[in-house]
């Protein structure tokens, strides 16, 4: 059952990652994240309450709100930490191809290091080779000299992708603690609720509050609903998988996300890649998959 959960989450996240580029064409990306978060957290909250008080299908009666308030504080801090990953991922999509952003943001060396330190997993010397291969693959994605006029933007987008990989890699490795404390459904609500608050603070800080009070047209509303729906499936299924499936297996099957996003980037946005970029993407994806196979 855990394998099915991972594949389902990969499908939802793969489509969602590719669709972000289309959704942020008309509005600032943090505004889109805010409305998506409002819808997702509302639905998760309703499902959580219904399941807790009526069905108990996804809620383990022994898993509830921890009596220790420290668990709650740690969970909120972890969720806010993860939100930086989404922020930098979507920001990077403004300037770079979907396939490149997804590949860089999926670098899981940060998850490996986090698991080594906090989950007491053993270090495999082959990881050093994997790190080197990722550096080489990323080098092929760097802008060429003839693109000097766009070099700054391209370099920034690659940096944002690395930032996303760092924040997501660390937080997703630690999510297992919070999921065990709360259960997958209630933690999904907490995660999306924190995301909504996080982005609302950014909107207020950047003085763009007018974007969330103005009337939205039907096309924009549909984009918010679609992103929220994709995220509902991806977030819930990955949390279920983390709870009942070995992390190694989650990483192996989770690479399907990159392949789906890569394919949709080619189909939806007609992205044309140079041979150099193809080599870089291939090296990174192959290294990610190979690293996931290691124990």
C-alpha cells in the first residue's frame, strides 16, 4: 500500500510542479501560493475534523495533538522552514525551464545528511561520488557565455533551485517525527495552514495586500482550485507514505515526480533544451535515482 501512496503523490506533485509556471503568469507567485493555501488548508481542516469525530479512517486513535506543547512548536517551526522551499521553487520557475528547476530542487543530498544526523542513518562513502556528479550536472545547466544578457537571471534561478532543495530536503526528512505525533491528515492541515500564514506575512511585508482583496476572474479562480486539488492529493499521499513506508523506498519511487514534470514541461511549454542542458539534466536525475537506491 505504501508504494501506491508514493506513486500517487508523485503523480499529483509532478503535475503540480509543472502547472505552477502557468499559474503565476498573471499574479505574483506568493499571491497564488496564498490562495492555494487557503483552499487546501480549509479542505484539509474539514476532512481532519470529519475523520477525527466520525470516521477514523485515516486517524489513528492513539495519534492526536501531543500533550507536550514543545511538539506543537517544533512542528510549526518545521512547517515554516519547509515553506521556504516552496517559495524558492516557485520563484525559480519565473526565470528557468520547468525541467531544470525540478531537477535541481530535487537534489536529495540534504535529505541524506539530515537522515544521517537526526535519524541516525549510516553514511555511505559512495555519497561523495554522488555529490561530485551532481556538481558536474549542475555545471552543465549554467548559462553559456553567449547568453551574457540573461546570465544574472539564470544564475539566480539556479541558486533558488538549490535553496528549495535545501529547505525541502531537510524538512521532508524530519516530517516523519511530526507525522508520527499527529497522523498524516492532521499534519497535512497544519502544514498548509502554516504555508498560508507564511505567505500572508510576505504579502503584507511587500505591500501587496491589494492582490488578495481584489475580485478574481474565473480563470484565476480555476487555477487556485486546480493547484489546491493537486496539492491535496500530493501532500496527503506523501505523508501517508512517509508514515508507513521506508524512506529509501519513498525516495526511489518519488523520482517519478521529476520525470512527470520534465515531460509536461516539454509538452505544455514547448521547452527546447540544448545538448548541454540535456546532459546536465540526465546526470542529475540519474544521480538522484542512484542515490535513492543506496542504503
